[in-house]
């Protein structure tokens, strides 16, 4: 976990240019079913115009609407209005950050 979190902190710091951080950023929150939310603003970054294919792991379409049952590993990720949005189970924050990192690295940015 420390590796992915350290990487995300470095990515965030690299975006901070005296202006970007006043309008954009990274938000990590919690869900009540339980789980994590991760939102990363892409505006003003090289990823802003990159395509992202939504990803879902271990979650059915029904669960995506009403929340997953039990304590299983699951996550969903998408880009909406220049924001990378990920939602996942209580032990999946590292995987969610990793998906963002993989997308960035695949895009060559």
C-alpha cells in the first residue's frame, strides 16, 4: 500500500504548479457499505483528454447500483467530466490507486 500511496503523493506533487492545486486535486473518502472513494481531477494534466475504458472487478451491475453484499474485494473505475472516479471495498484502495497508475503509465504520460 505504501508504494501506491507514495506514488500517488508524488503524482499529486508533480501537478502542483502554483495554480492547479487551487482548483483541482485528489480526494479520498469512505463509503457506508463499507468501502473507499477515490477522485482525481484530470483537468490541466496530460490525462485530461485520454480515453479510459470503465473497469469493474468482482461486482455485478445490480451491486453497482445498490452496493455489493458481504466483505469481498470489488472496485469500479471510470472517467467522468475530467475526473477519474473509483469506488471499492474496504481493502481495495491500493488496487484503485494502482488502476489509475497503470492507466497513466500505459498512456505514456
